[in-house]
C-alpha cells in the first residue's frame, strides 16, 4: 500500500477506534482526538495531523513493502477538555507488506483496544459484539 493510501487508511482507523470505544463505553465518545505514542501520562501529545504523524514514524511505515503488521490503537481516557485520548503501541515485529488481516480479524495493522476504565462494567459480551457488528467493526469469520 502506498503512503498516501496508508495515510487514508490510518484516518479511517482513527475514526473506527472511536466507534470501537463507544461499543464498550455505551455512550458517544468525544470526537476530538488527542494522540500519544504508547501509554502513560508523561508522553508528548498531538492534536493535529494525526494520521501524518503516525504514517511518518519509521517504525510504522517506510514504504509499501515495509509496514508494521501490528499497531495497537487504544482508547486510554476521556480528558477533562472533552477529548478522547488515543494511544498507539508499535510492536517490535519486522516490517512487511500491508497485512490482509491482523490477529483479531480486521484488515490492516491496526488492533483496536479499550482500557478497562473506559468500559461500561455492566455491558455483556453479547451486547459488545452486537454493538461492534452494528458499527461494522466485527463479523463472524
């Protein structure tokens, strides 16, 4: 996948992680994203050009034959500024061509995760699954 296409794919992934988080949170998440690499409070945070920041990282993308196959996008928190904090953990895997599927099913390298503090503890696994199906983020393999 060329860099411009991967950037568009990344923009879509940033929209999808919000939908994914909403399936676990059971309420809409703020649509404004604050992004950081990894976890923790002391990380540099970004608010603009997020897909470009991600794609320009050489641990994520070099060229169409060298893309990280596993990138965790994680809903970390809802900030007091009414923004959703998203973290990205870059795996140490060898870069390769665009993955058709990752280990949890969707095409591409992004794996969507939600921290427990965002999850509605009363929601059942079946309800989460139903929410993900409705949002187009899950299908039976």
